[in-house]
């Protein structure tokens, strides 16, 4: 992503599932926050594959 001009801002994990007493299955997702300084309207999308494009 760096070679495409993206900058790392933050990463965080979201945990879901389980129960209040600590039993049950849990799952986690890692989220990465990136930003890019764009100089043209289409610039942020250069080299980026969206979920819709990937699924085609």
C-alpha cells in the first residue's frame, strides 16, 4: 500500500461473541486505517481493488 501512496494511521481489533461470564465462541477482526493525500479526483482509487471488483 505504501508504494501506492497510502499512509498507515492506526490498526485495531474488534472482538465479538462470547458471553458476560467468559464462555462461548468469540471472533475477532483486525481493521487497518490508512489515508492517502489525493491530488486528482480519481487518485485514491488507483491500484485499489474494491470488494465488488474482486467478486467479479
